C-alpha cells in the first residue's frame, strides 16, 4: 500500500489551522479584556513573535520537500504472503 507525502502535509495544515483559530480567539480575549500589566503585554508579544517565527521556519523546511513522492506503508511481498 502506497501513500503520498501530501497526506502528511494536509494533516499538518489542519493542525496549523486549528492552532491559529485558538490563538486568534485567545488574543482577541486578551485585547478585549485589556492587559493587566506590562508583563502580560510582553508575554503576548513574545507569543506572537514565537508563533510567526515557527511558521516561517516550518515553511522553510516544508518548501524543500517533494510532496508528490510516495511511501510504502505495508509490504505484503514476504514469503508468508506468497502462499
């Protein structure tokens, strides 16, 4: 059974979409309710910077992969299966 690598890309994109949805939802609540202190502001900005940096780094590595290649998951060509 062969599987293309693009399946893993779609799974990763779904994960990123869910992560961004929850991040925007949480950031909206932080901005809507106001910052309690300057430390909360610094942590929020640090979270945004770390998220954007992680997205750029993952894009850098994802762009180098040939997603049309296939991998073989199950190899049923052994001596047991040739009966």
